[in-house]
C-alpha cells in the first residue's frame, strides 16, 4: 500500500535513511524496529513529508507522496501520531476531541465521537478533565483517538507504548489490535520488539538507516541473529 523505493532521506544535508526499499502491505499490522537512532522516526516523517528527501520515491498505491505537503498527505487517509503528541494540555479531553472531529463533515461528528467513546471508554470517563492532567497512558490513548477520528485508512504510530507501565502498554497494544481488526493499515515504531512481535503481522528492522530484516513477525521472532543482534532481546 505504501511503497518506499531506494529512499535516501534525512535532515538538512544529513543523510539518515540510506537507499531504503520496503513496502507496507494494505490492512496489515507492520512493526518498524531497530536500535535507537536507526532511523525509524525519520522513516515515519519521510512518509509524512516532514524531512529532506535526497532521492528515491514513496508511493501510496500509485501516487507519489514526495513533494506533497503534510496536510495533503493526511487527506489521502494517513494519520500520524508522532513520538511527542500534539495535544492541547490546557483544553479538556472533550475539547481536544471536538477539535479533532472537525476534520469530518458536520453530520458525521456526533456519531464519530460516540463510536470513539465505545472504542476508548477511558476517554469517556475523562471528558471534562484537562488533557494536561491525564496519566501517561490516557494521554497516549487521547493522541491515538484523535488520529483515529480522521477515519484514516493508514495509521503511523511512533512508539505508542514508550514510557508506559506494562499494564497500560497492554491497553495500548489491545487498541492497536482492534484498529487492525477494523481494517486500518498499521505502521508502528516500537522499542518493545518482543511485545509487538506477538501482535503484528510483519516486521521491518532498521540499523543505521538501512533495512536489516524484512519478514513475518513469526520469522522475525525465530531469527536469532536479528533478535539478538539488532533488537537487544535475549
Ligand atoms: N531534526 C534532526 N536533525 C538532525 N538529525 C536528526 C534530527 N532528528 C533525528 N536526527 C538524527 O537522525 C538519526 C535517526 O534518528 P531517528 O529517526 O529519530 O531514530 P529512531 O527513531 O530510530 O531512534 C539519529 O542519528 C538522530 O540523531
Ligand atoms: Mg524514534
């Protein structure tokens, strides 16, 4: 669905991703793994039109994304939850969601919010609370919920479980599973390789901006060299 072909990309004059080629399949749950600094976030940003592209292409089905503005890329149905989320901490949960839902036509907004509170019951209970007062896990759920409100066909999530207590991380993984079952194509960067490999379909492992492994989650778990060498899992 998203095809990255011979992509070299980075920041300013700095090349981070080196001649990277990979493809994210439609309706699959793909994980992007690799050590810190390997270029995982850079790949997400490249897809969203947020960094310098030196060469190569990124296509959504047959449409070239390189050269498009981030907002136009979002409008093609790609929602992005960056590592540092864009939430208005002084506004309540409900106000944040009301801003998010404005992307939809007026007559669909109420339904979308009702559905959202079914999918994320915790946000229903926190409606009046200021977003800045939410726990880490609730804050992360709010960011995912806002991205989901735009009715995306593809969601890019950068380290959705980072910094969360294990039980809360489990809630996040369960939500991802549910989004995947709704048919949303998921592309998720994770530090917790072992955890996500139990949930996702496919894995890509980067190191120093290059693709080191590309295969099913099962194949990744069984590939000792990848697991021990690049993922630090023992
Ligand atoms: N805004 C930036 N300007 C310059 N270099 C950056 C910037 N952001 C990240 N980098 C560098 O790009 C490399 C890859 O970073 P990143 O994609 O964030 O890695 P990961 O998400 O895999 O931890 C790192 O060496 C990092 O220092
Ligand atoms: Mg990162």
